[in-house]
C-alpha cells in the first residue's frame, strides 16, 4: 500500500495547530511550528508527550545541524532531548542518524488514528447510565483529580493539572468533558479544534471502569459534539496497543501512521 507522506505531514502539523490555543493560555507551554521542524515544551510537565521535537524535514547535509538545534533547545531547559520520527520525516535515514548521535529508541511506538468524513457518519446511541458533561472553570479540580487517578499519577499533581487546565476552559477551539456514572466522575477527555479538524486528548478512565462501555459512550458523545461543530476529521494518538486500536477501528477510526520515539539519555 502506498504511503501518502504529504498527508501524514499535514495530519502531524494539524495536531499541533489544534494544540496552539491550549498552549497560548497554559503557563509554561510553548509550541514552535517551523517549516523544518516542530518543537513543543512544558516547564511544569516533564513527560516526552509535552517535550519533544518532531516533523524534522531537511536535506541530508543540513540534518545534523537540525539535530544540534534540538539538543541545544532541550538541554537549555534541562530536559532530555526527544525526537519523534514519523514516515514524513526527512531525510529517510533520520533514525540511523539519531542512533549514531547517542539517541535510543523508546517503546512503545505511538499510533495515529484518523476518522474522516465525520459529517456523513451516523452517531450511535449511548447508554443512559453514562452521562457526559462539558465542564466549566469550577470543574477544573475535579477534571484534574479524575485525570490524575486515571493516569496513576501522584496525588500532588492534582493542583498542578488544575492550574494547567483552568485557563483553557472556555477558550476558543477547546472543550473539556467529564463522564459520570450516576454521580461519580469516571473519565476525562478534551477536544482541540483547528478549522475542520479536531484532536482528541486528555483521555483517561478510572482503572475500575476500564474494559466496559464507558469510553465508548464518552467517545460517541464527544464525536457527536464535534459533528455539531462542523468538524470533518478527527485525529488521535495512542500507545495502548492492538486491543485499544481495535476498539478505535470499531468506532470508525483507521490507522494513519505510526511514530517512533528517540531519546538522548
């Protein structure tokens, strides 16, 4: 099957364009979009998810200088340099060049899934036992609490995430959701929009409610909201493996591409 590198590059760049409104109101978060690479960093959230370079695209004679830039950028912030490599990166031997510079490939790979032509799709019905709510600023601590528990993060991160999330609530293009089972909040999810595209992020489900229909019900409700907003294409990333990818296919997503992580220790 022919790989459409131009489409991969477009989807990858749009992902960060959907994140720009969030970065604009979130303290300590920077996203730099250049023709030859994208840089994203967070002074408060040390994960590679928030601190990496990607979509490196340059000539073979210039790539080492670009890698030098990445190393200098993150070293100055006292963060391990991370480069995420998709099929759209150039030159094609970028992974080998990173390994030669001391970077090590990390597992698992990141799978990018896409749902296109959302406006032509029927939104299935959901179980009435799961209610999904678009949150306001007063809900920020609760959203952070559920997200921390879903990601098995230390409890002290609740205050940190509350401060990160609160400024984006109500910002254009950003919608945060909480799912409830009865009165109990059990899951989180965020939609970030750019033109006719949305990226799904901050998806988390409490451990005791995984494996059921909670995430399906939430996904259906959120996709319905995206459809009401006129969205045509939905994009998300996951590293949860084949079982979750199969669930996403059942929901109507298809595989777009996979991205590898390289970290300089």
